[in-house]
C-alpha cells in the first residue's frame, strides 16, 4: 500500500524553515547586542578583560609634593568608547597641571582610529616636537607619539598619546621646576609597565 507523502513533506520543510528563522533571529539579536553594547561583531571584538579602565590609575607619588589630584572618573561627555576615565592633577595653585585620559574600545580598529584622531588634534592645536633630554620610546605600545613644546595654553608641556591593543592613553603635563623632564619620564615608564602587566 502506497504512503501518501503529500502532507509529510511540507511539514518537514516548515520545520526546517522555522529552525532556520530561529537561528537567524538569535544571530541578529546577539549580533545587535554585541554591536550596541560592545561596538563590535563576533570575531572583531577585543577580548574580555578581568580589569576595567578605572583600574589603570596613576599613583599620586609620580607628581609634585602637595599636588591636588582629581582621581580617575568618568568624563561628563559620551565619546563612543566602552569605558573612559580622566584624571587631573594640579600644583603651584593651578599654574602647573597634568591630565591623564584613558579610553577602552570594542575593537583595536576603533582604538587605532581614536589614536589617529587624538594625534591629528594635537598637530592642529599644538606645535610639539621632540623632547630635549628625554630618550624614551615605548617597547610595548602598538602606536606611540611623544612630544614637547610650548603650549597655546601657556608654558612648556610634555605630551603622550599611546595605543595598547584596544586602549588609548593620553597624558599631557606641564614641565616646570616642580614637574621635571625626569618625572615626566617616570610617568611614561609607569604607564608602559602598567599596560604591559595588565595586558599580558
């Protein structure tokens, strides 16, 4: 006796169609979540970290005695990073100062674009050149810029922009009789060692 297959075939096809739609829906939902929350898709995402940008503070003893420190905190404006923190330090009643900024992005590509953007802003706003008396270059950063010069805000300043995988760091400081070029070099060394320690 022949079996009637006219009702079983459409049933199988509809099950496959339903399963395919379910898988596609899950991929879209998960991909949308990653794109919105992590700003990346699957294989392009930076690895998960056991630390946050707020663990990457600078110790107070790197700065002049009696300096006022605003600890690492979230900036007030949104900047398209996953995490960002800013820390400001002042001495000589505000005549000397430093600003440390850190951003974490969802991908290294985004971090590289951020590095290029901040580097370009420096070139447009300031006329920094090499730092006399400072022979330092990071052996760990993926992209690195270091410059010194007279700032349009007044005074002689040292400036660093570095990219360490998906992290971008900016550090800009007054160089004066209280914050010497050697102290600036110690900050640069600390940032490098800290990033190497956390990212290894």
